[in-house]
C-alpha cells in the first residue's frame, strides 16, 4: 500500500524544460520582419506622398475660388497691389514678372488683412481700401480664409533650422522677397512651404495677356515655375510644382 506522499508523487505530471528560440530561429524571425518592413514601409511612404498631393490640390482649388470669386470681385484687383497700375489690372513693371525685382509682394496676406491696415516700407505700394460697402458691393470683406495661417519666412534664414547640416536659405529654394515680406500671413502646403501667387505675361496679338497662378512648391519644396504642363485634373506642373490658374486678363 502506497503512503499518501507516494500517491501524490504518482499523480504529478513529468516536468518539461522550457525551450527558447535558437540563434538560427531568431535570425530567421528578424529576417522575415525586415522583409515585411521593406515591403510595407515604401508603400506607406508612397501613399502618404499621394495624400499630401491630394491635400495640396484641394487647397489650391479652395484658395483659387476664394481669390477669383470673392476677393477679386470685392476689390476689383488681384492681391498684389504694387505690381498693378491704378486700374488694378495691368502690371506696372515687367521686373515683377521676370522675378528680377526685389520688391516684396504681400501675396495671400491680404486674404487675412485689409491692405489699408498693412504697415510696411515703402507704404506707397499700397492703396487705402475701405471696408466692404454692402450698397455698392465694393471693399475689403475679409478675412476671406478662416484656416489657421502661418507667416511668410525671412528669405535669408536657413530653410530648416532643425537640420543642422542644411545651410540653404528660403531664398535658395525660390522664396525671395518677390513673394512677400517676412512675417506676412500666408498658408503652408503639406510640405511646409508657403503657397504663392505668380503672374506670367505672354503676347496676345498686339497686346499682352497676363495670367495669374496659385502655386505650391511641391515635394522638393523648391519653386521650379519656369514652364507648366497641364494635368487632367486641371492642375499644372513645372518640375514637381503644383499650380492652378486663377485668372487671365489683358
């Protein structure tokens, strides 16, 4: 007859030693994870880039509609007062078109601030504009954009202050004083660069045709706006820039 202690021992299951992963198995697991990461991450990166482009195009469309359908009818001019003559339509200097002028253009700043309240040097480049008059339907009726804005950069500042190896300035990327004064309100595209407006001049019979564009510098963050090709969705490309035509006039 078994003693109680012996009976308890006979009911216990045989113990098993825990077995860990061998070095070979661990290497195989890490290799599989590396392969999966290599397959998934580029796809995610490409998808993120396409999403940024979609957002940029949608913002271009919204800003173009605001300028063409609200700002322009209210003000009777394009939001670049110092490149236009007193009529607010014809350009006063071809240097503004070619980009050889260093005169600052407030650009999208006037979608947020009445030109009459803008303080800069020289102030003669701005024409006093009263608030909107509902009877004559003329005057500044902003802010035209409610999206939180950023500010136009100082062209002489380093482009990415967080990147200690990059000494390029905003001006090196094409964002010169031609497109605004440092500190002017603007809106950034998904890649962190401000949207700008650009005017092109071309011969049209015996007169000159001026065309205004709204431009994003695109993924490389550099303004490459030399010649643009049309896309099916209505946007334009120059390099990797994205642009939309706002309006054309003689």
